[in-house]
C-alpha cells in the first residue's frame, strides 16, 4: 500500500468552496484510478488543508497524479497560496480495529456483567 500526503495553504475565505470542489469534481476522478483505495481531506487550520490518498502501489499513485494534474492546474489559482507540500511512501505499519462477531460481543459482555 502506498500513501501520498499533501498539505495545502488555501487562500483565506475559500476553504469551504475548496472542500466542495474536491468532493464534487476531484473525488470522482480518483474513484476511477486503478489501485485507488481511499482519499481523506482534513481541515487542519483556518486556511490549511491536508489530503491523504491511499493506493495499492507507487505506480497507481503516479497514475493518479497524471489523471488529476488538469484538475489541480485548474484549481490552483482559485484556492492555493503557493505549492502543496507533498510526502509519500510505502505503508510500513497498519492497524485497524478488531471486529468481533455479535456472538463474541455477547460472550464478552456476559463475562463483564
């Protein structure tokens, strides 16, 4: 699994509009990229956003960059102050919550109460 993280400095007063544009026009592009797993956009400050994209491989992430380049170019002057600050790498540690079956939950609760 390969993850790309980008931090964006957004022009003051445009964050909500930027979020809406991402949801309406960037997410559908990403959903069509082979190897795409997930996309998260975080509001990290008054005029800052961070995007986390997850792909199967580095090649998939590069493919996404090519497919989203036009979207980024079209929206850069509208929303961004300067260039994004990217970080990327292969996921080395991953943790997800353990999902218990309903029977296991009942058994667990019986042991506690």
